[in-house]
């Protein structure tokens, strides 16, 4: 374990106020553009299914009607979870997400048919043709509809001339986001007279708050952003009251840059606005969390069946390599800090260390077969049983030994916040190169930053991307 002196490493993840709130596809992510594109795509795929069934059987039987209804209902959460019709996606990203959503929908329908033992009621020719032609029809409709949706949003943004009250770091960051991401026409900044940092040439200061009404009328401002420090709460209140009778939308951007936010969001509690500064994605989005749990266990079961011959061979080799059990069971922290037992194939000789030590390069405790299974990550395969038990997920922050967590807690800010989601077999840190020994505090800091970034931006689509990239990182040079 690294012998570093006690220090504080911190970073504000998403700490530029609520403007940086991650876009979760399911909660609140279904706007007009989603419903229009979804309706067209669903209508095309449903009509295709009905036409194929009619041509094959001569009439539209009850099984196909039920299939069409289930497909329509299931497509809403599936396409929402993957953010298929999000306006910010380009054509290639949108088509990729459409492919992922359609495959997930087909997998769901297949599971339903298998569980209900009704798969024999459907023609293989019809279902296979529908699977491929349905995707082609939806892709063909996606391109022009996405183009029209983008034009519609650009038109709306172009009509929303905006102004920012404030000239400090928060105001400049907000200006960058409005201009570069939302493409919103920004006239400039308005000084508050509080001694903030001056604006720059890209976002000029066009006046101060005493001239605010004149500036709104002169530049035909449609939206006014208040981006002032929390220390100026009284001025914020005064500006809001003064602008109540002005024909302008007023948006307050709270200055939360000094706080370390975790999966932050805004909601309402019986009419009272609530800012969630720290919330687990599994409790914030229960429907999406349930989908993640079902997908985890289904894929874990398939992985166990697929890798069972390999695991049997490895079990025999581990047993013959040195005296001791086949599996190494270690206590680690799981979701919300609960202690769980994590399984691995034993890769070391039995030893009695006074403290838990991370494996190092050329570690004499590692057996020859242990070195191979660690190098190829085969030693992690038993963790699919942890996933099947519900203690772990396929994707999430890697669980560390309890002793390691005790060591790093207090040395790295928000270190234990990485347990606000289930630990995973793989994760964002692992596919980003943060694997192997963390002999310095900076290396563990980088891993924690990526773990918290995963929690802040979690979505089912991110999980799928990490799973896809994981096989290409299994032979990284830092694994030993």
C-alpha cells in the first residue's frame, strides 16, 4: 500500500452548477421530438408485422396482435433508456442507439416468448423478416425525422435571445455552454457591481444591473440568466422581484462550484423546489435500475453457461498449482458500503500477511497459473456468480479490499462515494487504463475520479458501451 502522507485531493465533479446535470435518458427525457419519432417508428414496425403475418397465415391471428401490443408498450422504456431519439445526437450515434434499442426490444420479446412458452405460435420466417426489415424501416424514417427535429430546435433556439447577469467564472462557464452546446444567441454579460472577474472579448460586458430593463428592451431579450455567487443572495432576490413584470424568462443558475456533486438533479416536493446534491442512481431512477438488474443477471447467467468449460479447467489447474481452496473469497464494500464477499479464482499461494497488500509486478506470492489467469482476467470469472446473487453488477466501480478502503478514506475526498452504486466486474476506470497496482495516491485519485464520473453520467447506454470496450482492454500491460 502506498506510503503517502495525509493529503487532500479533491475535484468538483459536475460542479459548474446545475447546468452540468447529466442527461439521463429515462427520467424526464421524453419530449415532443421523442414521441413524434417513436410514433412513426412504432407505426411502421407494427404495420410491417401485421402485413407479414397476413401474408404468411392469411389472417392476423391473436398471437401476432398480442405481440404487436407488447412490442409497442415495451418500446417506450427501452428506447427511452437508450436515448434513441435525443436531439443532441448526430446521425451515426442516433442510428447506433436505434440499433441497440431494437436489439434490446427483440431480446425482451424473445425472453417473454420463452418464459410463456409461446414461441412456437409464431412463424420463424415472419419474425426474422420483421427483425431485419423493421430495423431498416425505422432507420429510413429516422434520418429525415431527425433532420426535421434538429431544424425545429435550432429555430427555437435562434428565437431565444439571451443575456447573463454576472461576469464571474460561473457566468463565463454558462456562456460557453449556451453558445457552444445549445447554440443559443447570447448578447453578452451584465455586471452586478460585486467586484467579479471581468468578462472576455468573446462575451463582452454590455452594461450593469442598473441598465437591465433598457438592455432587455434594446436587444429584445427573451431569456435572462442570473449567474451570481451565493454570497449575493439578496441581490438575486431583488433582481427577480424587479423583473416579475418584465416580458422575459428568468432562469437562476445556482453557484454550486464549491460543492462536490454526485448524480445531482432538480425535482419538486409538493410544490417546493428541491436540489439533489448527492443521490444514488439506483434510488433516483428505480425503473432504469430494475432494467439494469435484469440485464445484469440475464447476461451473467449466459456468461456462466458459456464459460463453464473454461472455469472447470481453471478450477482443476488452480487446485493442482498449490495447496489451498479453488476460490479466493475476500470481504469488500458493496452498494452503500455493505460488506460483501467477492469471488475470484485463487491466484496466490496461501500466505499469512499482517496486512492486505496489493499484487505487484513479479510478486512471489503468485503461482504460475495464477499469473496467467490474472494477466488474462480469467480469475474474475467467478464474479458472475456475485452478479447472479445481486451483490455486484456487470458494470460499476471495481470493489476494493476493506483494508484498502480504510486506508484511502480521508486521503481522497469522496472516496467512499464510489459505493453509491453496485460494484462491477468492469467499469469506466478499467476501460480507461486505470488498472493494476495503485502504488501512488495520484493513481488511486484518477481511478476514483473516473468512478464518480461514471456515477454522475450513468445510463444503460453507458453500461453497454463499457461492456463492448472491455474485451479490448483485458490484456493491458498493467495487469499482473
